C-alpha cells in the first residue's frame, strides 16, 4: 500500500488517495464526495487522536529540581476487534447522486478506512445534453483489507523536574518526508506530584499526580505526481491535536514500579483538500472544483492506563496498556537521572 506510512500517521484523506481514484470520489459531486469521505475517514482520525494522547507519564513520582529523563516512545493503537469502527451505513437517500449498483436505494454497510469490505459498486447518473450518463465505480476498502490492524505513532519526549513537585514535558518528531508526503509532531505537558507537598513524602510508598498534555501532529501530501485527476496544485493538508487530563498513582520502589491512571481525552482533526480538480467522467465531467472540501472530526473519551517501569541506574524501560474507545500499547526506552 503505497501511502500507508502517511495515512496511518495522519489519519486523513490520504487513505482515500491510496485506494481509490479521486476522479471517482468527485464524480458524484463535491457534496456527496465530502459526505462519503467524512464517514469513511472518521474512525481512522479517531484512532490517531487516541494514539497520540498516550505516553505522557510512566510514574506519578515527579522528578526533583534538575532531574531529567529523555524517552523514545512508540505506540500501537489496535482495531482488530473493533468491528463497529470498520464499517458505516451508507444510505443512498442521504446522497444527491450516489446509489448502489445492486439493490439501489437500500442502505447497507460499507468499509471505513479501517475496514476490509471490497467489491461494493456504486453509480452516479445524470442528464448531459439530454442523454443519460452513468458512471460506475468501486468504493475503497480499508487498512484491514491490507491485513493491517493497528495504527502506529512515535516520538521523542523529554521531562525536566522543577520545584515543589512540578515537572514539565515536551515531545517532538522532526519533520519526516516520505515520497510526496511530510509529517511532524510536537507537544508540551506538565505534571504535578501532590504527595511532594506532604511532610511524609519521603517515606510514603506511593505517589499521586495530575498530568496535562497537548499534542499536535501535522502533515501534507502533494497529489501532483499521483495524477489521480486533472488539475493543478493538488494537495491534502491535515492537523490533528489532542488534550489529555489525567490522574496518576504509582509505587515508589528502587527498581520495579507499577503505575495506573484515569485520563480524559479530547481532540480534533482537520483535513483540507486543496487545489483545482477537473472531473473527466460521469455526469459531472468537465466540472472544476477549487479547494473542494474540508473535514473536521472532534473526539472525546475516557481511558484507563496500567503500566510498569524498570529502573536500572541511568537506563529505564516502561510498558503500558491504555484501555478506551481504541486500545493502545505503549513502550518507552528512557534515559535520565533524578
């Protein structure tokens, strides 16, 4: 799948360009194209928000003044058993021009960008100079159709201890380019350890903290070389951001510790399809669309985190599992001192 790396990171319309001719999508008219693409991409965008919201903590015990930790963090957000996220119901009565070739007018399940339904044929029909013109095409499948059941993400993160149990964090993924696509990530967070305010902090076996983190991932994809449809300056630009507000508790042992948290996540993805597009088939042939549509998806939910951390001097290793609308496994390789 040519554009897999980009689409799984960005959660944008790039997945559509990887599997379907953009001329087919727009041959139904810009309103129908926007409606279909929004429903098709929604679960993938949601999974990316959940994925980039993890990894903000591996202990509730905040670092002292000057203590630091640098981490390489990788996430896998799975959807293998999320059957409700792999399909959506397409009702032709909600569309102006799209209908099914088999049993037209009857709503049915079709694939999302995470799904594996293939072979679903649609048609667009209309009058052109008094002649009925019909364009038939196949809807795209999704990542499961490529035997891919997860969405990966990763970044470098740094944490520095300040005074009175406060720790600041930053995460970063330098801009990466893949063929005609690019992607970058940044984020900032803060953690406060409430047990540092207690006189018995040094002897307490557990720590309790609050964490707030913000992550932004942005990318673009130049469609020029893909030659999916006639036009100029064709590209897709995407912005995905997430906020996480968490409460964390952990043990305070010398080598192996355990931690858990409850987190509220909220995020938004915005995808803009930009440039000029000229449809070359179907009843809308010769139609020209400029910056045809933009898609916005808002996400919110609650997750639970359970994890463990191994500390061997300067080297630390942590692993955790996040339970929510999309489950995410996270592994961190950490270097630092207290």
